[in-house]
């Protein structure tokens, strides 16, 4: 990344600009403002997050917001209520209160003398979510958003459920947020009330897993904040960006296809990071792309963004699987319209001999998997530039029913969503299925292209699932995650079907055997020479403002270990993620964190599934050093989920306040 220090506008920073909401709650905002804004009103860019501006997102904020401010924007980075240095309490994610607060901030900013009345909103992940959600509520000053690694459907495409299956990350995220939001404000900003604010926060904090597990189907709880319920409500211009190695890879296509407001999409090979510093490379000049967007819709400058292709994506080359890649070979392509007329549908059929053929065929294939199938999947949300990507797939292939094509005569580009249609018979009333699309390389390695999962009781509806009738044939469709992948000539396509995908999804309550009667795979294959336009995609090199200046007190580290007990057969997946510890060189605040997870299962017993989680956060400054610890665990039997957590906090090595959470929730076709 090129570091820029000389900007058109001189910038002044406000570490703690107070924004008092209508109910009296004071939000703390870090603001970067061009000095000339006092006489030359400028647009505002808002990022509204719970992730602690002072010591949480400070590294990425430092790359981004000073750069925008230096080009003539007032950048406001708020701590949401109940987090960081803001007052109040946060109840759940994407709550009506959260969205109302954001709208209040937007309306407040638009009336300030340093604002020209136009506001943009941006964010990655949580901030990408609420940017879309706020846009759907149509605050008048909000003219444009940039949403990165986000979702249009909180049930189908978030961190909680996928295909009606319970994601392991549902538990992981609840533990993460309990730990994250339990940290205190900075005494240097809030003064002597910091301990009372912290205590109030801790006394009222909730373990959100209780809520999320009480909504196991797609009900009104998940429809709230899911902009797919009515795309027409979004009037602001939308730039949607994502990465093929991120968990939110479907949103870009959905938005470009469905909203009527101005919209463009960009998808690169990246993990869950902003694209100007994301990996695997190539990173792009993301800030420059955003500036073109903001300049057009917030400053009425014709930057040509309206003529940009509707959908630009990176077609990844086939490579030998590795747990991390600094760079992913491939090429950029452009589609002027999306869906594109350059995409044709290639149909392949599952055959008895484990083949993928061009002609339909009835089959008689059994699908039954040991419960440790899935350990090669990698992290659901890779984010630490470490060994989190999918591994070589042979371990999981051996535990699946696999179907393989003949070697490709010519290379093909798979661009879009692969669809799989199956006719199945189940031995149980509750079952799940994972479908993986594979690249069987000439070197003998099996590489994951994309995948999808389905709770088979949800085959007809996520809102109103029905128990399966054992022994009776039924049909189901599974749409795999969007992808852009180049399969060279001589490679074979593979489809792997498994009744387990641990620890990505929690196992069904019973061991299941499925009988496959018929199966079809529809691949979106892009023409090698598009009719409308040659592929001409270029981005400027990535830029950013001066790096965050901090002293490293403890280096970051990541380890993932898989083991199998030779006597009991128990399979353990252990994840150790040390986020390191740093001391800010400007304001002196110390911050650090550690995560330890253990996912354990017996391959023949779904009720043996168990996860334990430990989070530690440390920080503070001389005389006010604090630590928070969260220990949590979850397991289940055939009828019930059981989970508990403890939160212990310390001030200067002395116990400060502790909380315990314990609950059980009945399984409802999950």
C-alpha cells in the first residue's frame, strides 16, 4: 500500500466529539475534518460501529478516514451506544435503536455548518450491514453508501444460520461479542465516570446466544434488517464490495441484480478485510474507488462511475490448495449488466458409477458421513492473514459420496452461483446435506471451488420447515455460494455430498443415511469472449494514510490443530488465535486479545458435539489496567441445546465484576 501524507486539504482530528441523541445518550465520535470545512461545507462519511474506535478498529481507521478527509470529506467514526467510549447499552445487533441512532447522527451531521447537507455511510461487516439497513429507512441526507462484506438476508447469509443449518459461528460470535462489549471506556476520554460506565455496561450485558437460538427459522426477527424483504426501499446509491475468501460472498450479486437505485459491484480474491490492504493479493485502490463514488453522489462531480461495469470480479486461477496465500493468481473481468447474457448454463448429472455425465441418469447411491467430515473447510470467516483458508480436500472427500467428470477438453470459467437439484430418500426425519464443488487437479490434489449446505427439513421453506418422512422420496435444491473460478483444460470437476460438515455446521440430532435417486448440477459458465465487451478492468494501486503508530508488546500468532484420539475416536479441532498486544504511540492506550476454541466430536455420535471457547481482552493505562475473560461452552442432545458462559473482569489485577449465563433451548428441526 502506498502511504500518502500530502493531501489537498489540511485535516484536524477530534478524538472525542460528543453527539447527544434525543434520549440524552451521548455517543463518542472520532472525527477527521478538513480545516476548510468551517468556511467551505463538505459532505460527511459516517461509519457507525460497536468495535471501539479507540483501540479496536484504530489500525484500519487510520488507513482510511484521514485519507478521505484529506480529499475533502468530514469523516465521523462513532462508537455505538454501549460500546467503547459511548454511553448507554447495546441490546443485540442491528436493533431498531441502533438504526435510529445512526439516522439521528446522519440528520445531526447534515445540519452542521461544516456539512453541505449530504451524507454517505460506509462499513465492512457490521458497518456494511447497517449501512444497507439505514439506507432502506431512507434518511433524507443519505445519498450514497459503500457496503463491504455484508448481507441482504440476516437468516440465510449471516453468521448464525446457513441453508437452515446452525452455523458453529453462531456460538462463536455470541462469545466474541460478549467479550468484546464487556470492555470499559478509556478514562482519558470519559473521565472519572469510566468505572461507573463500565459497571453499568457489565451489569446489563447479555449473552445473545439465548436470543439467536430462540429463532431457529426465518421469522420476523431475522426479516428485520434483511433488505431483501424489499429491495425497492433502498434509494441511496450503493457500491457493494466483497471477497471470494469471505463468508459474505453472495451479497454483491444480489444487490446488483435486485435494487433499482444506482448500484455497482466489485468482488476480489480477499478475506474479511477492506480491499486496499486485504489478502490474498491483488489489493486494489479501494479508497480511490470510494472517492469516485463519493465525489459523484455527494459532490455532484462527474467521475464516470455511472458508466462503470455493473459487476467487476476476479476470476481465480486453479492452484494447489494452501491454508494461506499471499497472492491468488487470476484476472479481473467485467460485466456491463448483471445477470449477464455472457453466462451460459452447463448441466451435468450425477451417475451411479461416481461420474458427472452430460445425460440424466437414475442413481442408487448412499450418502452417509462420519461426523468429522468438514475439517478441511478452513475458517468460515478468514480474517487474520493466517492459515485459515480451505485445505486440500481429500480428508473430506473420503468421508463423502463423490462424483467426478472426465477431464475438461477446454478451460471454462465458472462465474456465478452453482445450483444442485437432488431427489433423496432419508432414513431419519431430520437430516442435513453439504455439497462441495471441487477442482480435481492433474497433480492429484482436490481443491474446494465453492460449497453450500441445507437442512433438509427446510427443503421447501426456511420459515415453515417440515420433518422429513423417512423412506419417502423428496426433492431439494441447493444453491452454492457465488464464485468466479477458472478450471483449466485437463482438470476434472467434482461434486461431493456429505451428511455432515463439522465444525462449520452443528450436526443433526440423528445419524442419517440418504439415498440419492437423481441429481443435476447446473454450472454458470462464462463465454471466453463476451459478446458485449472485452474484459477491460483496471484499478489504481492501493493507497492509504499514515499507518497507525504503536509499540508491539506481544506479537500476534495463529495456530489450528486437528487431532484424533486413537482409542475413543474423538476428533478435536483446536484454534489458538493471539491478536497480540500493542501500546498506542499517540495516546498511550494498551490493548490486546487472545482466543482459544476447542471443537470436539465423536464421528459416530451427533450428541457428542461440543465446543468450548475462551476470550481474553487486556488493556488500559497506568493505574487503570483491566482484563476481561469469557469462558463459554455449548453441547446438545437429541432435543435440546445447552450452553453457558462466565464473564470475569479485573481492574489492576483485582476482581471487578463477574457474571454467569446459563440457558437451554429446545431444538426445532435443527
